[in-house]
C-alpha cells in the first residue's frame, strides 16, 4: 500500500487533467495560425509533395478522369470543394492540410481530392 493519502492522488489527477484540457485550445491556436497567415507561399509544381499528388493549379489541365475520385464527376472536382482545403484570407487561394504552410489555388486539383462534407 502507498503512504500517500488517497485525496492527494486524486487531487494530482484532477490537476493533470485540467492542465491537459487547458493546453488543447492553445495547441489548436498554434496549429491553425499558419493556415490563416496571409503570407503563405504558393505550392509550386517542383514541390515533391505536389509532384507525388499530381497537384495542378488549373484543374482543367489535370487528368482528373484518370484518378476516378468518388463524390463528384471529375469535371466538378476542385480544391475549393475538397475536404482538405481550409478557408484563407486571400481571394482565389486556400490553405491545404496536405501542404502544411503553403497555399493552393481554389481552382486547382490533386489526386487526394476528397469531397467536402456538408
């Protein structure tokens, strides 16, 4: 048996839980701050992730039909209706969770396109 009284261990557990809960909003602010900053660089065609995902800033020039992504017909698939896209302060651009710290064209497309819910 432990020499510590039961109340002390409960108190420590409550403190730890409250500390963890208080840290969640702070971590969320830090994680999303980059997505809302107005000076994100654009994804370029020579970016390794862009090449792997076949990102194209002009969806009409991308081979969307060959990728056969479910949800919408290929001609209606754009970054603007993708689940990975996030709002961005600059018109025509979106932050994308697939390209952390970078922005993508709202009329772009990549092979990871997934229909936005809602």
